[in-house]
C-alpha cells in the first residue's frame, strides 16, 4: 500500500473528530516522515532537471602558448549536460580572458547558432607576460556554480616585459600539504575502508609523496605512496578509541604529521569496485543500532535519475551489482539514503562505455618540406557506421617541447570530466590516453578526491532551488534601471533606445514597477554608439539611467606553472620589440589623462616591432571607408610604394604586389596582426576591407631593420579591428567634449565580436620555403560527408620539423570525437 493510501484511511477515521485540524496536521507530518526516498527523491530530481537544465561549454583552442599580439583561434561547443546534444537554450556566449591576479583583460560576446560559434581573441601587444585564464559561459550558467564554466590556462609571453630573471617563488606560509578522503565520506569504527589522498605543493601543483600510517604507539601500520598527480589510496580498518596519524615525506625532503579524519562510532561505509567491465560492484556496510533498517542507493548523472534501489542490510552488510549498460559515459553520482531520505554516504565513479566517435587520420602522401599535405579523415561511431558532422581542426607547430594537452582540456576530457566536477584538474587528458587498468585506477583516485556539486541534496530535498538572476538569452539584451536624483526607482517611464551609423534603429520600452527596463537588441557587431532618450514629462525631477554591467565573475584560481620554462623555446623565436630603439628601467611615473587623437587610438593595438605608430605612413579605417577592395584602395595612396601586377599560379588570377621604391626590387613583407606573410601566400584583396583598422608603411632602414632580412623590401603592418572604437562615429574636433543633451544618455555598446577569417598561406610549386606561423592551419567547421569522410589540406613550411593535427567535434547524437596525432615533416 502506498503512503498516500495510508493517509486517506487515517483521514476517514478522524474526519468527525473534535480535534480534526490537530490530527490532520499530525498525519501530514507523519506522512512526510513515512515518505520513502523512492517516493520523494525522483520527482524532486525530475523537477530540478526540468526547471534548471544545465549547459556545458567547450572551446577548441588552436594552442595554449602565445605571445602578446598573437591571435587566439577558437571553436565553441555548447551542449546540454544531460546528453551532450547541442543546446538550444542560450543564444549568446561570453568569452573572457582574465589574469590570475583577478583582473579582466578581454570580455567578448559571440552569437550561438545551434550550440556553435567560432571566433578569435586578439591579445593586446602590451599584455604583461604571465599566466591567464580563458573562460566561456552563457548568461544562464551564471545562476549556478562558476566552477562549471569552461576554464583553460593560457601562457602568454612578451619580449618587451619578459621577466628573464623571475621565477615562481614558493610562499613560505603555504607549505606542501596533503588531504585524506575516506571513501563514501566517513571512517567508521570496525569497518574496513578505502582512504584516498591528494598532495599538493605550495603553488597548488600536485606533488609525489610517500609515508606511513601510525596510531598512538608510533608503530607503522600501513605504508602508502602517491601515483599520478599526487594521488593514491590505502585501506584502513579503524579501531574504536584509536587515533591515526599519517607521517608524510614531501618532495623537498620535509616530513609532516597529518591527523586522519576521526572515525565515527556508528555509520555507513559505501565501497565501490569499478574494475569489472560489465557490472559496478557495490558494498554497503553499517555499524550501529539501525542495522535492520533498509537503505536506498540512488544513481544519477547530470541531474537525471539512472536507478534507485532499496537495499535490505543483513547483519549490517550487503553487496549489490549494477549493470553498467544503464550508465552513459561520464561521471555518475552514487548516494546512499536512509529511510528519512537523509544522505549518508556518497561516491563518484566514471562510467566508460567506450561509445564515443572513432576518428581515423591518414596521409595520401608522406609530408615533405614545403609541400601541400593532404590527409583523409574518416569518422565512424562505435558500430563502425559513418558519421556526418562538423569538426574543428587545428594543425600546430610541434617543433617546440610544449605539451598543449597538459593544460588545455580536449573536448573529450572537458565534456566528460572537467565540466562535471569542481576544482582544478591537472592534465585531464591523461585519463583518456589509454584504457589500461592502471590509468582507470588513477581516474578512480580522482573520483575519490574531487568534488561534485551541481546541487546539494539537502537543498533539493527541501525544495530549495537556485535563484534565477540571469535569464537564458535568446538575443542580445540591454538592461538597467531608471532612478530619480535621490536614487529612487522610477516606475512606468517611457524610454527610447536609438543607434547611430549604418545600422540605425529605434526601440521603445517602459520601466516596470521597480524602475527596471529591458531592450531586446538586433544583432550588433563590434562597438556601436547607442543613446537612451527618457520621457522628461513624466516627472519634474531628473531621470538617471543606470545600465546593468555584465561584470565577469571572479577569476578561477588555476595552478601556476613556470612560465620561463614553458615559453622559453617559443619566445626565443619572437623578435624583441624595442621601445624607441632602447630599453631601460623606469621609476614610477604618474600619467595624467590625455585625449588621444583618432590615429593614435586606432594604431594603439598594432604589433609593429618598432612600437605602435612608429612608421613612415599610417592609413586608418577612416580612409578606407568607401573602398571596395583593400588592394585597389591602397594603389596611389601609399607614399613611396608602387604595385606590380603578376599572375597567381595557384588561382590563375592576377594580383597586385606592393614594392617600396627603396626596397631593392623585393616585394614588401605583409605583417597581419603580428604574423609575417610573404606576398604570394595571400593577396591584399583577400582581406575584408571592413576588418582593417590601420596599415603602417615601413620603408626607411631604421624601421625595417626590426624585421631582418625578410623585411628588407619594406613592410606593411596590417592591424585588424580590435574593438574599443566607435568606427561609425563622425569626425570631431580634437578638443570637442563628448556630451549628451538633457534627457539623453549616450554610451558605447560592445556587441558581438566580428568574425575574422583564418588566413591560410597559399602553396605554389615555386614557393617551397613558406614561413609557417605557430598555428599552421585552422578550420572551425570542416564537414564530413554521408560516408563520414573529408580531406584536410594545408601547406607546411620547411622550418617546421614536426606538427600535430588536433580534431574535435560532436555528432547529432551527442557522441564526442577527438583525435590528436603528431607527424614528422621529413
């Protein structure tokens, strides 16, 4: 008989009683106590999953080491946490670059279409060398724990401020430490338990340790030693009245004594063996006065109930097996509840169904220096059926001893592992490189020591759900509040939003009873000047507009690494960027505000090795506004530069190549956002003119010297638009202040980041000495056909001795594809 049948019978008996309401309250209270976990928890979990669907974000980044002035290429995948299907909830993605000192560097937004977007992040050339955190999230994700945002650690060098003598010094106050985690949550007297541990050094990195366990006698009882990432395990059966201490020896030779968590006199121990391929073997042990009471084991993943099992304890112990076919690939949370629906023990396991996509990559011909590489790609599912889907592909220079897979999680490790548990995970792809029992045990050590907290059970059981402060954005929105001069909200005030420039529009809205307003915006790219016009006739007092600032959340604290070691080989190839030809140490300087002119502002982000604006001539976006193509626009505009018409052997079309009159009949070098490219690799006409912010012409010997022999014919430094400028603003006198008339609030809105094409150098038989950048090839949307096949083509310069191909993607069924393969360029 169900609990609600019981309560109905009781109500019939007491309906005519004089103490009806007292009895009714007592029965309802008793009903809540009698309600078993099997009745109570599933509907609450289902309600949470339906009302608060979880999103995950993954960024495929072309590489993880950069120099100031470089461009980061990325492809974003936004999926439902439940099944890894592309999410349709949010239509706007936010990408931030922040320093580990909690200061924001770049904050961008991108439009999402079917859970996908791609873009670039231009690193400022004056960026201080250090380690930075790249984050991605939707507005909806901000309602939940920030640990579940996408996070990646980027190492960025700068030849101008390279701290050559600086090393990371341990903080004497933060000594190496070790933490112990009893399986299931608690040690219980008289019950044998697995105890996992994790050791870290003073800057949060894992550290290998060894040691032994002892009680009050000081006699060694159990020896232990860490395996991968400072983690390990041992078995302990606590004895009542005993206290246990770990004597730990750290890498630096120091020894420390750490007390283990005290054992409980009674309680539950949940033990899980995940080594069997077919079944998950679970042992529940209990010590105490309620050994005959049943317990319930609930398995759930990403807020979806997998199974619930009522378990009868026999003499305080029981063993059960759950078939693994019930579990999808990923993290599964096992929680043990008593009859009052109180969680008593918890365990995470990683389920590996080995059902993700298979990617096969080969070569039609062996790569050779300076030739076109053609690689066939074939994608199938676990049953060898072809998969037609879109994949992002990066080909990167691997001549340097930098392991990008150690810090940047792949789509496989991110969506299946790091996006579901809290805290920093060191080298997450290590757990997916092979299927050996040793690696599986290391992954299980991670499950024992890492936290999962998309929700807290006590909150779910009390129907305490998250507060929604950030709605899921279907488009760009502008929100804020209207207040009077005394700071009080102004309800029911009419507001008009207007824009200037080519994409002019007007939108009307009205404040609500709290003075809040929302404008739903059309798609806006780049920075655009907007104005909010208030209805002054509603009040005699002034109306103040306070815009909601989409302030990025606080920085995610990553583990620091030694930047000098990691970036040394890359920065050695980057020319030192001189400042006026000299470098010297400056004392502290106080800089007063000065209004810079249009040219100074436009050229500020330039990667010119001589310093931004140090050129013979500067052409800004203003001068290019009415041109059809960049190539035709520059002819006759550049002083001391003439153009030769030649036939492009690859496209068989005619292109114009610039020459400096003092360049010894050698074509000018193109430098696009800091990346040198020789003419013939691409033409000026292939650069969208609307993307260009400035062009600096370098012709004199002192300026071209910074580029060495390859720039001896002159240099065109091309900087694409970086934002921060109202590109549609009319020309103003330099001393004219920017003011708004009464009742008008003007501001610059930062819209979607403009999409920029990745320029692939063209290979020609006559040009076998291509100078390849660090990212040799990038395609964020390569489509496999109905047979699951595609061909990847790119050219490799003779200076590249080794390169790697990284492929990531997701099928329509939510299955993940990942491939990392290295090649030697013979």
